[in-house]
């Protein structure tokens, strides 16, 4: 059993600790929430516990479909043992339906179905506000190789396929989401988290938002939305 050592990194929603095994790290999920690059700050009570369980559940499902991730095993309510990856400093956004910044950028009302899946890349840099970049910027900046980007794109599309199908049965529409990838043992693996913090989940019947937009946009019932996602995923309930 890997023993927890010093904190290596503290982000907005998570802490990452070293362990006595150099190939492993421990992620600790917090209830802290931020939006708009840290301008809005708050707490979503119980979020850390829910995001830990939801992310591990979805990464386990993805593994069954051949998508490798950093997940090793959940250690406790808020702690998960992961492979210690080198994070590729690119946020990968996958979109099925227009919402958020895409709606603003191209003038499509939120909820407009896209004719095909959109893949976007952002440079992971808080000081610059995570600007959108393309594959030529990624090559020019040396952020990832062409081969790595091919793997990242095909894995991101596979994640979209698997999660869209899975969530549909739970009456959840997967609008869009953000992924991060890491290098482990010379391979690209899925890293970070997949949760209501990083995805837009809309109730398929009512269109109700069941994700972090409730916090970002002050819609109320934030904790309840996170609970509802946990409940549907873990209960497998079909409403
Ligand atoms: P948008 O670009 O419309 O703001 O976000 C698109 C999708 O990616 C949403 O599901 C959003 O939650 C996720 N996303 C994009 N950037 C970030 C980020 O910096 N942090 C988190 N938690 N999610 C993000």
C-alpha cells in the first residue's frame, strides 16, 4: 500500500500528493469551487466526495471499453490512487451540442445540436486564461508530438461515444466536456477527472442543468444537482 508523502500540487478543486512509490500519486478532492479563471469562488458541500466517486466510476467504465486512464484505485471518500503522469498542458474539449463559450463564439443558441462532434484544444495556462489553440500551435510550442495528438484525439472521441451512450440510458444528455491527458510509461493515458465540474450534463427530458453551470450562473440547487448525478450513475436509475 503506497504511503502518502508531500503535496506536489494544489489546484482549485484538488490536491495531488506524492507517495513513497515514484510511479504513483494520490488525488484528494476538495469541496472548493471556482469559475471564470478564479474570479468566482465558493464551496459546494459534498462535491469532493461526489466527483471522486463519479470520476472513478466513469474511468472504470472507460477502461472496460479500452480507454486507459491514470486510475489505480479509490482509497477513501475523497482520495484516489493514480498513476503519476506527466500532464500534457492542453485542455481537450469535446462538444455535441452548442453551449457556453462556443455559443458565444459562433452565435448558436445554447442547446443547438451540432452536425458533427467538435474538438477544441486550449493551452492550460491560468495566467493567459487557457486560450484556444490549434494543432499547429501545439506543434510550434512543442506541447505534444503529432503521434501523441493523434492518440489524444482518438481517445477523446472514444470517451465521447462511450459516455454519450452510457448516460443516455440514465436520461442524461452529454452536452460537452473537458479532458486532460498525461504521459505514463511512454503512452498517453486519460488523467484529471470526469465529473459535473468538467462536463455539461442536461436532463434529457426536462433540459435541467445537472452540472457546474448551476454554480457558475447562480441557478441554485447546486448540491442537489451533483447528488442527482451521483444517484443516477450509482443507482443506475432510469427516470
Ligand atoms: P466552455 O468552453 O463552454 O466554457 O466549456 C466547455 C466544457 O468544458 C464544459 O463542460 C466545461 O465544464 C468544461 N471546461 C472547460 N474549461 C474548463 C476548466 O478550466 N475547468 C473545468 N472544470 N471545466 C472546464
